C-alpha cells in the first residue's frame, strides 16, 4: 500500500510538472518557430498559395525564422485553439477577434486586414422578394457569428429588431442541404454556401448582403500581442509573403488564381465571382488607408455594442466599453486598462514603403 | 500467505476508493485551472469554480435578457421531450417489428437481412436526405433519434425472442395456443423486461443522436446551448451542462433499472447489482 501511494504521488508530481511546462510555453519569448492557423475562405486562399508555393518559407528565411501555416477544418475550432495558446497567429474576422480571443483575455493584434466582405455574406428569403417580408419568419443562421451581425444590421435598416423574427442556430456545413427543407424559409449565410444556394435554387432571393454595410465584416491576420512584441520578425515575414501574393493576384495571374480556386473546391470562374464580392486590398497602400480610416473605430464600436447586447463580450462585461481596443494613430475605444484587441498599420506601412 | 486477490475492502474503504478517482480528477482540474488563470485571469479553457457558479447562476436562476425565460430549464425540458419521445417511439417500433421478426420464420427470412443492413447505415452520413424527408423542425430531431436507436433495439428484440426455449413454445402449442395467444402470453411477458434492458443500453446512443440533432439546427436544448457557446469557448457553461447531461443519463438508467425490478421481480433473480 505504501508503495502504491509513493508511486501515485510520483505520478502526480510528474504530471503537474508536464502541465506546468506546457502552459509556460504560452508565455511569450523570442523564438524561431511559429504556427499560424487558417481555414478555407475566399479571402484566405492566398495564404494557402503562399505556403504551398514556398513564398512563406522564402520570407521566413529572410528573417531567419520558420513559419508553418496550418489548415484547420473547423473555423471556430481554429480560433479556439489560437485563444488557448496553441497557435501564434490565426485568420479570423474582426467580430470573432473581439468575442473569442479578446473576450477570453488573450491580447491580440490585427496585423493585416486583407479584405472586407462586400457581398460575401447575405440574407436569403424563399419565394419572397423584399427584406421587410422577413417579419415573423424563422431565420436559419450560425448564431452569434458575422451572419447574426449582418442580420441585426439588416433588420435595423427596415426598423425591425430580433424580436420580429426567430433565429435558428444552424451549422454552416448544413446550410446548403437545409435550404431544400420545406420548413426553411429564410437564411443568413456566407460564401461559398451563399452562391451555391442562389445558383441552384430559383426560389432563393438575395434580399440583403454585406455590400450594404461595406467595411464592417473584415477578414484579418491576428497575432498574439506578446508574441508579436517579442518577435516582430514574424509579422514582417508574413506581411511580405502576403503582398507578394497580392501582387500576383492584382496582375490576374491565372496559375495562382486557379490554384486558389481548386484549393477552395471551385473553379476559376467560381473563385473569380467570389472575389467580386470581396474587397481585397491588393496594394499595401490601400490596406494602410483602410487601417487608418476613421471608419474602423466606428465599425468596431458597432460590433462591440452588438456583441454586448448578445452577451458574447465575456463574463462580467458591464457594458460595450468593457474590452479596450487600440487603433492606429493613438485612437482607442473602451476601457484602456483592459485593452485586448489592437489594430496596427506598422507592417502594412512597411510593405507600402518597400521596407520589408 | 494471503493473496492480494483475496483481500476485500471494508465498507469505508469501498466508499473511499470509489470517490478517489473523482477527487483526483478534481484536484488535477483545480491545479491546471489555477496555473492557466494565474497566467491569464480571463482564460476560458479551464474556468475556476467561481466562474462555474456564476455561469450556473446566470443560466439556471436568472431570466435571460433576450427572452425572459430561464434558459437552463427551457433547454432541459425541450431536450428531455425530444429524447423521451424518440426513445418511446423506438421502443414501440422495436416491439412491433422485433417480436414478429424473431417469432415468425417467414418474416425473418424476408426482413432480417434488410434490418441488419439498414442498422449499419450511419444516420449522420445521410443527414441531407433526412432534412428533406423530415424537414428541420422538432420532427427531424425526434426522427434522428428514432432512426439511430430503433435498428439496435429491433435486432436485440429479435435475438431475445429467438432465444426463448423451443420447449416452452411447443408446450404452449400442445395446450392449444394460437400464434397470437403465444405471442401475448408467452413471448411478450418474457421479452418486455429485456426490452427495458436494451433501452437502458441504447440510452447512450440516443443522447448522442439528440445532441447531434440539436447541433444541426435548433432554437433551444442542452446540445443546442453547448454548440452555441462553443463558439466563444464558454467552458464555464459547457462543463456544467455536460455534468448535467451525465447526471440525467445516469438518473434515467437508474430509474429504468428500478422500474424493471419492480415490474418483473422474477427477472431480477440472480441479477442483483447489474
């Protein structure tokens, strides 16, 4: 029996040690190997191309580091893993950056705002043609996502609120098959599902889309602020690689575009039509302009208020200003003592000035 | 020399040993949670006990800001309705299909291979078809449970019926019983407690299908809530919900066991403690 207790206590000590080791790896330090997670989405396919074609490696080598871009199948899982400290960076939207890592106390910095949705997210009604007809319907959407935000903004535009409809939480993977069900009469979703449904169903009417709220759904590269502070090389290498691919896309390089199209499960024409509803910042100077514009703090204020109203700003958030945000040029929003989300133009500026 | 295998723990020791794994897990959790929280007080992965109690208070005792209802109660009620209905329909179908299959050779020859093959279709893989057939409302969720659970119960029922000793059936026939009376007087009383046993075993499967159904499209339910807050990693809500589901499943199992023993005292003979 004594032996049993002895070995058990040894086991306990060993496991505790291992656990403390694994958590201490969360603490930032100067390091030379990094992992960034990404998921399939029209505006993020350039990352896949950059990784597969060795562009990321080339830039990483220039700064004497190693970067791995890891594709995660589930978008939310990717962000959750980043928030838990498994990845140094992650691709996500502005709203998810606020409500998942920032609300979870992980200080994050948006290094590149690569594009914003300009029609990639939309509201569909079955057989009805105007947004006002949505009243009283059940709306299938991924609850608490940018779709939910888009719906809230759409309802605002016709003087309705969420009380006038019922939201049905539906997984993004099931949207296309859900549309064929008789009970589904209204839906909010994003591409590629959105174009898949409108292309194959004559009863699907697009009554509102994100082009009506340009610049409010932003897709961006987010890096853990502490990691970034100790390793600015990571952001420099990634920014360099990103704009190298952007230059190719701007030229309309068919090979690169076809590669991205196939990797996202469509063809060149399909990918191009998705790009049409995405406002990509091909030039670094446009990305700088977007990051510095006074609209960004305004947008984030709206997003923060929406998130607070829906209780996704985290525990104990007494108001929408609970999480502080920092913008280029010293602008801030909310509680500066609890700044958890930062937008920076440092690296896109360097790219614009050719200093990378 | 006394062998280790022959030592029996006392009552107190049994209780202690039974609790020990729970205590160890709890201690591990507290240590790991504490370590993560000292690094980042807002960490969501392993919440502290205080944030659990806050979350429970918010979910179970405070009306929701959006609807004015108590979310936890609403979730539990709608999940239990779906589960109860799904399991009940499955059990009735199992009796209606399983007993004839086991009892009538002609039916068995015709349907048994089909049922066996059908039971192997993973319902989750053909979800898009189920959407179109059953829609996306309450019916679809109950249907998913029924489709997942019924084939298992049917096959078990068929097996149990064919295990009834031939002597009994012959004796009943010499006493003048028709096929119908034999089903009602000999077969049914014997397989009914076995059906309850089979239901107990398939309850776990039923829960899996319930949670999956609620993850796909729902406005409330225990599985719905978990998949909703998973979006922003609210482990402080998810873990109490998981504990509650585990407790409910345990309670169901326990009550079914007691019910079986109460209704069929003969069935329990020699089966104590299973």
